[in-house]
C-alpha cells in the first residue's frame, strides 16, 4: 500500500486520467473529489462489496430452461 499525505486542495494522479483531490478536512472526515473517465466505475467500498455478493448469489442460481423457453415462445407469438 502506498501511503501519501495531502492537504486540502492537493491531489494525486493515477495513470494519465484519474485525479483524486482532497476537497476539505473537517474533524474526523476527509472529503475527496475524483475526476475520471466515464467508463471508470467508482464505488464506495461497502457498496462494491454488496455488488460482489449479489453477483455471487445471482451466479449460483439455476435457470429453469422450460420457463425460459416459454418466455421466448410467448413473446414470439405477440
């Protein structure tokens, strides 16, 4: 892990196009801003972990192929 000290209004740059800027420091909170391309997904870690858990659950579910076939057959008739 790389550990850096930054003051308010100072930044770090990741690669060529991601900037993380310290916007303010108040009591026990640091407010940061992130500038990144639109195709870069940015999540709070607790949200990211929830997404990963939901993906694992969804990946372990089985699909009833007959129900799936009926869905496509029904829509085909419409």
